[in-house]
């Protein structure tokens, strides 16, 4: 039975120097979402790219009212961009997808369907079927696995295989009134720990190759991740009344 209370899906695309990916990404997203029984809008949040990403996005938006573009000045970070985008949509259903096409837009209907059928969050999972990252080298896979294992003590309400995925859909009502950390990349983990999540569904997908641009991975990103782990550990210990949730 489809949840009739969900009328609109707002998908955020955080960008930083992704001009080469925008037109094909938006075409593929629209093609994937148009057959669905709910409205959708695409919110591009650009962290003041130097390659003309915002210009390319605005050119597309000029011919498609479902696309909206925001530029953040003096701010960087995927999580902060996602939060910014979600704050600028009234959609009942919220999502995020990378701009580099490593997250195939064609998976979106498979993420939305479980939510319409009662799930709270649907995650595009690299690990649920065991081979979603078959093209990664052994070191990258090792680092990813270790980062995922480190989340095990935090997964109390729901347990998922890929809590660090950057490609997911969540009900707005599950995260309303939460204070989410704007630093870093792993916003899903914080939602799973802090959010009102009772049912999570993982959808397998094959992690794709970057279409254009450069990876944003860095030592700073790693530091932000371990900082988030520390904050969430304290949150789990002391509860929502702790000052650590800020």
C-alpha cells in the first residue's frame, strides 16, 4: 500500500567543481524520477565552485523549473550542503546523491519505493550484496571496511551494512528538529544514530566510476569522520539531552 501522505521528493546534489557532470546527471535523474507517482525537485547546492558549476546548473534550471540552484560562499562540506538544500525544500521525502555519477540515478526509484511502502530510510548500499565496490583496489576497500566496522557500537536502533553511504532517501518527519553536524561527509550515520528511524531498507547498487572532475577525499575528510564518531559516541552514551548533540 502506497503512503499517500508523501507528495514530493526533494533530491539534493552537493557540488564542488562538477561542471562536467551536471547536464548528464540531471537528465538521468529526471528520466528515472518522471515515471514515479510523486512530484520531485532537484536542489543543487554548490560550494562556490571555480569551474562554472553554478553557471552550468543555472543554464539547465532556466529550462527546467524542477531544478533549483544555491551557491554557498565561504562554506565547504558535503553534510553542510545537504542540510542547506533540505532546509530550502518543502518536500516530504528527502534524498542526496553525489554529482560525480558514481551513484547511478537509475537506482532512485528503488530507493523511493520502500519509503512509499512504510520504511523510514532507504540506503543505496555498496555492501548488502557483497560486490558493490568490485572495481576498488584492496587498500581503498580496506579503509572503507574499517571505517564501516567502527560504526558498529553506534548502531543500536537499526543495523545496516552501509551506514556511510552518501546515497539515500529519508522521510522528513524522521529528522525534523534534529541538529545535524555541517562538517564532513557522513550525514547518514548521524541520521541513523539520532533520527527517529524504526525501519531501514538497503538497496544494492554498483558503485560507478567518476564521470568528470576530481575526488574530494582528503586527510581533512578523514579527520572530520573520526571527529563525528567521537561526537556520536558521546551522544549515544549521554542521550539527546547531552550538549554533545550540537
